C-alpha cells in the first residue's frame, strides 16, 4: 500500500514537473516570439509619434497600435528588465520588420525624423508653412494641406468661429489664398494623428487672440483687420534685423498718400510664386493684382504672416518725409531717402558698386 502511494506521489510530482517544464519552455518560446519582428519580410515604413512624457507602457501601446511590435506588455517587461530608461520622444520611421530590440535602440538614439514641435517663423507664406507642416508630420501631403487651406467651406467655418478676424475680405476677388497672413507665427505642439483642419484652426485662433489687443487702435484708425494684416506682411517681408520697421511703414504710408505705387519686390515674388534672392527687371512685368509695381495701393491681401513688431509698425509708423528705401542684402543695412535722385545715388553707392 505504501509503495503504491509512494509511486502515485512520484508520478504526480513528475507530471507536475513535466507540466512546469512545458510551461517554462512554452513561455520562453512565446516571449521570444513576441520579441521578434511582426513581419520580418515587411518593406513598410511607419511613422510613429511618441509624445513627450509618455510612460513605457504608453509607448508600448502606441507601437502595438501601429503594428510595429507584437505585444505592448512584452515590450514593457523587456524595457524594464533591460533597464532602458532613456527612450526619447519624437517622430520615428519604424517598420514591422524590426525586432523589439531594434525598436528600443532607435528610441534610445533619439534620431527622430521630424521636430517635436511645429515652429512657424515670421514672414512665412502659406506655401512655406505647408512645408513646415509636412516636416513636422511626414505622413501629411503638401497638396492636401494647401487644398484644405483654400477650401471655401473650411474658410467659412473659420469665418464663423472667428468673425472679428476672418472676415468676408478673405474671399474678395483676386485673393490668391484666403488664409494667407492669417496663420500666426509661433511654436505649436500637436499630439495624436495629424488633422490638417485642427492644425490650421489653431494657428488662426492664435492670430485672433493676438490681434485682440490691437482692436481698439484698429477701430480708432478705422482700419480693417485685412488691411492691417496686409500692410503688416509687406513690412515683415521688407524688414531686416538692422532696420526700424516703423520707418519702412512710414515710407509705405507716405507713398500711398502721394498716390505713388508701393513698388515693393516681395509682392512681385509672391505674384510669381517663387523664392528668389534678387528680383530681376523682367520679374517686375508680371501681370498680377499683387504686383505693386503695376498696381497702386495695397495688394488684395497679405503675402505672408507677420510678427508683433511689424504689426506695431503698421499702427504706429514713424513720422518722416521718406518716400524710398533700399537694403544692402549683404550687410542688412537699410537706406532711406526723400527723393528719387537721392535714392538712385544711394543705390549706386551701396548696392551697384558693391556687387
């Protein structure tokens, strides 16, 4: 009886041992399989956005949702077991063909394919802003961004949301792009999947918020927001780091008062749709309502966004008799003059002779 009982216990223990070994071996192979690539033969590249401050488990969830790893749980255990505490936020180009180890190594390097924030500089046109948006969210297409920016239905939505800023003026005849000049230069951060409308709306919202402080003065001067942003954009594009923008503003206002054409090169380049370091004589002949060499007054709308310094200069030009100015592109120095004769003399002295 005792022998039989002893034999039974031995069999049970052996069976349990076999099961434990089987579970251990099975568990090992399971975990190992989860650490391998989702699809070793995949040629697909996937843009993955890891937000700043993400926990390891949250990073795992994002990677699993994007089909880059097999298991968020196994990824989390692996990272903690390996004590990999330096995973960096940002946008990465990853692939289902990568193992967990390879993915972790990429996140440790921090060699992101796009900036963590969207920086829109002053003096940027919609075309340049679209390029920045693509660099920030590589999964976006520039053509799609520009199409949405020019979509009248979307523009009407913005007119409803920000009626004091986005007015019917943006849809006036001859306007090249309704939202040109209305996307505020600032630093933005967007999380999650890209939504072009949401991104553009936030930039318009920033413009609306920043213009609010100028509303009393705009009302006092009987100046529309559209006029304000248009003049500000011209000052922004003509200004250099070494110039008092209020002086440039005074030249524009003085020329308008005298019935003279503004003759500002940036409007010609905007009409041409080109970025050039120098405007040629032939360029000045472009047939466009934005060409201020051919048309009197302001162009139909802004040619870029503008910063606060240019906005201030628009509302508070310096009191001068200047009608001309020119800039030395090499030094950034700007020269002002009251007469065409003086202007040409300065041009000969500081520009022509230094080329």
